[in-house]
């Protein structure tokens, strides 16, 4: 049994046995979580990428996202610098 399966089974059993609020989960939350686990495939097979091409695509997309986030952050910093320069120029003009 994998660690994830053991942990999930332990939480659901423990909550039902101990009847404590700290360990118990509501039935609606358990249903939602089970649905999410099946949707994402956490407890399924460990081979999430059946072929190398799909894995390579996922890696490239992740790298592109990281690069775009860095570019956005750099543009925000440049925007802040330009805004401060504009404010200083407007103060000097007045």
C-alpha cells in the first residue's frame, strides 16, 4: 500500500473511530477529495506520462510558464521605476 493510500485510509478510519473534530472529515469533503484524487490520478498508477513525448511537452510548458512569470515580474519592476521617475519629473516641473 502506498503512503498516500495509507494516509487517506488512516484519516477516514481514525475520524470515524475517535469521533474527534480534529481528525474527522465531513462526508461531502471526503466525496470531493475522492473525486479530486481520481481526477488528478494521485492514487492511480505511478506512470502519469505514458510516453516520453508527453513528459517532454509538460516539462517545456513548465519552463515556458516560469520564464513568462519572470518576464512579468521584471516588467512590473520596470513599470514601478518608470512611475517613480515620472512622479519626480512632475514634481520638478511644478
